[in-house]
């Protein structure tokens, strides 16, 4: 017996077709990486020299709050719409971040092995890095989290807080791209390139090592020259979870400069913040100018020593 189609059947089909159309709207073509000369500089983010890159907007207003909303804060009847919270968006954003980071470092470090590229990418997309970006943009103030997050303490709270802040950043990345299928990917890639610039500012084929202070000293240190790492701001404590973010500046006195600011960095301890400051200082044009003065001095000194030890001068003695 063949059952006749009812009005309810038609309604169900209509809803299914709407879902299919919605799903098809989320097809994004990843654009080809633009050919960029390997010598193209990436300008490091520095609060005093360059402002924090502008946060791209989420064009779809229905997604504006989703990156900051934990599933546990929703009413029961809202849980059917999983896109209201950040969980699904975080899944997508995580994938986009990996793709974008891979595209950037693949072209910027042409001599890196696959293993070294993987290490570099991991440092760019790990929870610590993404959580610090979330804090920079004040995402912690917009987060809607269950009360259970406030009940945790000590190391557990710090770990969960860092994970949540990283997830929220990933969700925001996805929301920007999803809300702008035509230009969202390139918008986010441009934005992230600026955010990651301090970690990429050591040169096209040079990794940013933890000993950035040593690299900076090698470039500009000399007799009577002093590089100081000083607090640029009071350390910030976030959400009572015990996490402290330090901000340190690198300054030089010598070669004709007096306490000149070269770069600033932030980190979860002073050593990390100092290395970030040194990393930015390495990319600062002023550092190149100081290094040129040092090289000129070293050449002049070497020439004078050579002349003093030459046979002509020896015979005169």
C-alpha cells in the first residue's frame, strides 16, 4: 500500500532542503598563496611602534556571541543549535589556523625540513600562544563560561583557563571566515600574519630561538654598551586563575644612544617576555642602524691594529 504524502511530509522535506542549502553555503575555497619574494620583510608587532592589529569583524550577526559562549551556559532548548556555542567553531578554527600557519612558514622558511616546519607551526598555534592573543583582545571579558570554571583551583584552573582561551580564539577565527565566504580566509590570514610577526621576524631562513637575547647582543654589544630589559607595564593577573602576563622592553645605552627602546614583548614569565622583546628588537630598523655603527667601529679598530703591527711601523720602532 502506497501512503499519500501529507502536509507534514512536505514540511519535513522543506526543512531538510533548507539544511542542505545552509550546509552548501559553508563551502570555502582556500585561495592560492600569493607569490611573495623571500626578502619581503614582516614587520614585528610592537605596542610602542606598531599598534595591535585590528580585530577583523564577524559579519554574520548571528555568530557574534558564539565564539565566546560555552555550551554549558545555554538553556536546554538552545542546545539543539550547536552553532550558538564555540565548540563546533573551535573545531573548524583549529583546522584553519593550522592551514594558515603552514602556508606562511612554508614560503617564509624554504630551507626548513618538514620536522622543523612542524615545530615552528606548533609554537604558533599552541594553546599558550592563542590564549595570549585572546587576552590581548579582551576575549576573557566577553567569555560566557559555566560556574564550574570558577570552582577549579591551582594548576588545574590555569590549564583549563589557557585551554578555554585558546579554544575561544580558534572559534573567533572560524566565525570570521564562515561569516564572509568570499574574503574571510584572506582577511584572517592577513590578520594572523601580523599577530605572528614577532615569531617570524628573525629572517627568512632563521628560526626565532629562545636565546634571542644572545642574538641581539651579538649584533649590537660592544665595550661600554649596555642592553637593559625593563618592565614596560605592571604585570597583569587574569581572572584570578593565577596566570601573570609580563611585559618587558629592550633598551640600549651606547653607540651614541641613551636608553633607546628597541622592542617590547609579553610572556608568562620575565625571561619569555625578555626573549620576545629581543626578538622584536632584532627586526627593528633602529637595531640595524646601531649594528652598522658597531660594524664601522669594529672595522676601524681592526684597521688600526693592523697598521700598528705592520713591518713598517715595527722598523720605525
